[in-house]
C-alpha cells in the first residue's frame, strides 16, 4: 500500500515538473548571435536574435545601419522571420542557428550560436 502511494507521488511530481503543453518553445529562449565576415561587396554584419517563448525579435547590424527582424519559432526550432517585407527561415538546433538575412545582397548563409 505504501509503495503504491509512493510511486503515485513520484509520478505526480514528475508530471508537475514537465512543461505544460509540451510545446518545447522555451528550449530556444535566450540570445543568439552571429558575426558574419565580409564577402564580395558586402561589409561584415552582426545578427542578434532574442527568443522568448515562440516570439523572436532580432536586429541585423552592418555598415549601412541597423534594421529589425521579427518572427515565430516552433517546437522543432524552425522559425520564419520577416524583415522589410521579406521572409527568411531560421533553424535553431542545439546551441547553433543558421539563416540567410533577406537584406543581405550577397546571399550569405549565417551561422551563429546561443549567447554569441
């Protein structure tokens, strides 16, 4: 009798510790940074993405100034970002992310990591 009660208590505590809904969005929370070297006629740039839940806010800084990006990430780490009416895809995986920046005329693939 006591063993069954103990096992039910442990199972209940494990369920309470699990994230509600199991969406997994929060595993990408935090700051993600990529420093992009110059290429061709494109100057170096920096991409900063801040993830909070499924919302992503970011900036792209280069020799032409700073512009904003925004989008949403799903539980698998795929995000769709919007910048100046253009769309790009971001893939978060482990401690890294990859994307292309819509405003980058050189079409560079950006690779960055959590925290920069």
